[in-house]
C-alpha cells in the first residue's frame, strides 16, 4: 500500500495570495491549476476516467455541501472569486505552514494505513485551498470538504482556523475508507442506497478505531465546531469589514450573493425509537438507485428543504447512523475485520448483520 500527499498548497500559494490583474491570474493559473499535468494532476486523471459526473457528486449537489466543494472546486477553489480577501488567503497559507499541515496529513494517513490497507493500493491526496467567502464551504461545511468517492484519490479542503486539529483525523478516516472501497469495487461501489449505507458505515467504523473516544463517529464530519461562530465573526470583521458573516456579500460567477442566515441542521444522534423507524424505512429502499433517495436517506429533510425539496419524513443525518450501526453489527456478528468489510458486497453485509431486521 502506498500513498502520496502532494505539495499542492506549496505550489499554489503564490497564485492565491499575490494581487494581480484577472487576466494575469488566468494566465498564471494555466500551468499551475487548470491544465493536465499540473499540481492537481491526479484530479485530472480521475476526471479522465469518470468524466464530469463523479460518484456521489449528484447526491452532494442536492444537499449543497459535504465533499462537493472539494470535488467541484467552485471558481477554481476560490481563485476566481472577486470577493475573496487576498489577506485572508495569505493568512490561510501561512497557517498551513505554521501547522505543518501536510506533515500532519501524512502522519494521519500512516496511522490509517496501519488500521486499514490494500496490498496493491495507491492513493493520491490533494490538499486544496479554501475560500473564506464561499457560502457552502464556510456555512454548510463549517470550513471542511472532503471527497474520497473515487478509487485512489482524496481531496481535502479544511479552513485552518478554529479546531482544525480536532477535525482532521475523522475527515481523513472517512475519505480513506471511501477511496479504498472504491479501489476494491470500482464502478460497482455506489449503485444503490445499500451501497451508500455500507460505504459510510465502513468509514465511520474506521473513524471509531482511529479515535476510540470520538462520540458519534458517523457525525464527526458534519458536526459544527464549538468555536465556529466565533471563527466566522473573526473572518468577517478582520478581512471583510463586516460585523456579521451572515451579511457578507460574495461573488458567484458575477452574481452578488449574501451569505444569509441559513445553516445546516445540528448533527445529533437518533433516539432508539427513531433509529428503529428509520432502519425499517430504509430497509425497504435498499435497491433504490435515485440520487434524491440517497440524499434524503443520508442527510435527511433539513438540508434538502433549504434547497427547495419537499420533506419526506426522514430525520437529519439518519442514514449515516443506520449505516454505521449495521456495519458494526456485521463486524460483531461475523467476527470479520474492516479489511474484509471493504471487500464484502453491500448486500452480504446488510443481510448478515441482521440489523435492519431488529435495530434495537
């Protein structure tokens, strides 16, 4: 098993932090960011295989958060957002250097490799810049976007303010488990809801083994850091001369967009009765291959309502807990390892776990 954490932030730093005319920015972005063979060459290689519709991307776009912002990289990961503060970006890149961020990522991936690995696996990890004026990243992702839903590639955007060290391990564990399962199953990894539940369950189970004291590991990538509101206020005041981040105006492909008051629902575990009900409902939907069904099952009504979709009676974040608990039930019942879970078909894990038959 081999992995590489590419020096993307070192290569891109000057591009994102130096003032210049937009035409000059575009010219300089070509050899660094936009052309195949650049600092993000593994991403272009993956796009060559999967095209523009990457696995799970349509589901994430329906809710407007999660790994979408790492994968899509709106406006060149913020490079072409005229509202982005260059001073904020300079602070961001300096902070990555002060934290020895790339070394932290490498050390965590080494730990994850010891917990879960494929003998012939190869994973490329790209650390990508944030955009302090990106609404979905900063408000709905709390400054975190991680994507691992393609074979052998992890994309990570993590704003280096607030509780960055607390968020990094679970984010990488989730992406590591996702990309390894895709290395095993390829295009068969996410055909239906059963596949989504099992993949997220394996990811949360790996997070639990990396961080045994982490509460509700299936929610770790969605939980708002305790100091996040303060971090947003600091960003707004320091770099945008705005007392409230909600009033900050960004620029999305030429349109003026106010950040606004919308926020994702709190990431909380289900009570036992609700868990049992959700498990019964999802048990009847396992073969469904529609992205909207997957989004509703995993993320719940709250996020989808903010995107204009009608409620379907699914609690927020429910599918992530169901997936985690059924995978843990299969591991306990079968005596299997996480490595064996990576290779097992979703239908086998669900059937042998017997969790959906009696979730309490």
